[in-house]
């Protein structure tokens, strides 16, 4: 009985160590966790890919990349706002024409 418990703990520990890069990337809130987890799951058995995935999970994004992401999100939000204003103006114009 103790042997099975010990084997279960060993298997669990091995799985956690194998998926450590994906777990760390998820904890750090990385944008591309799914891609990193797939790389880890498919090619993590090679030591080189496991180390590359671990580096990718722990390496912070550059300031320029973060700036580009923030700028793109702001631009998308501004475009959605303008689209909502234009849509509202069209609805008002249509309502004025139907009267």
C-alpha cells in the first residue's frame, strides 16, 4: 500500500516538474500561455525544449513590446467607441427620417 502511495506521489511530482514552464507562465500571466503549454507538452521531453520553455516562461516582455500591446488595446478601444458613436448617429438619423 505504501509503495503505491509513494509511486503516486512520484508520478505527480514528475508531471508537475514536466509542466513547470507552463505553470509558471500561467502564474505570471503571460499572454501566450497556450502556445507555451503546447510547446511544453509536445516537445518538453527534449531537454532543450523544456529549458527553452522555462526561459520563455520566466523571461519578461520587453518594454517596447508592452508599449505596443497597450497602444493596440487603446486603439481598439478608441475604434470601438467611434463605431458606437457613428452607429448611434445613424440610428438617430434613421429615426428622424421615419417621422
